[in-house]
């Protein structure tokens, strides 16, 4: 019976200890400032960088004016300098852009939520599977160079840079491209 009382008292003590959280008060004569907008600003900056880089890749391949006022205004992307650290990766991506879009529009290659390409339909690649896998590996290697540079510039992780960059790539993807999007807190694949 004493063991039962000890067990009961121990249980009550543990519940009391963990069930009651102490109140913490901060008293200061000076106001406390918290900057909650910093992370939003970083992602907005990454989105702007993504627009500039992807615009250069698309413009370099399409080689056509983006608006009726082009002769008077030019394009914003042509005026921006590419960071020398990523110039090689951007040039390589320009060179494979048309081929990548072709495989994406067939549903073979998809754009995931982390900003990288993935093989989505192996059967549709047919006899070109090795070629497609090589294309994916080369594209992802160049994207990693770009994301690494963006991560270093903005003080974020490589993964955060890719996730912030991904919506811009998905936006520019061809119709028929499998894209991974967030729906109700979970990622799922859909066709653009």
C-alpha cells in the first residue's frame, strides 16, 4: 500500500512539474525590437535574382523582343551583369535550354519543389534514357552552382536557395511539364 501511495505521489508531482509552466517576465525601460521581416526580404531578393538569371537564360535562347517597346527600352535582363562565379553555369543552361524544355513538355523531366530536375516518366524517354539522365545531371549540377552562389550572397542554406528559386523555374516551364507543388502542407506532382 505504501508503494501505491509513493507511485501516486510521484505521478502527481511529475504532472505538476511538467503541467505548470513558469511565467517569464521581461522588464526593460527600453523597447525591445524584433525584426520579423528579415527572412521575407531574403526570399524576395532570391526571387529577384532568379528572375534576372532565368530571364537571361530564356532571352538568350529565344533571342526575340519581350515587348513592343523593346527597340526603345531593350530588356532589363540584358543590362544586368552576370556574376562571374555563375556565368559558366548560366551559359551551359542556355545551351541545353531547348532540349530540356522539349523533354519537360513530353512529361519525361519534371521540376521539383527544391529547384532541381527529376526523371518523371522513364518509359516515355524510350531509347534516349541515358541521354535524358545525362541532361538531368548536367542541369542539376549547374543549378547547384547558381544556388550555392545565391545562398552565400544571402546567408541562407543551399536548400533554401533552391526552394526560393523553384517557383520561378516552374513558372517558365513548358506546358505539359510535371511540377511539384505544395498543396495543404504536402508536396505533390501535377502537370503544368
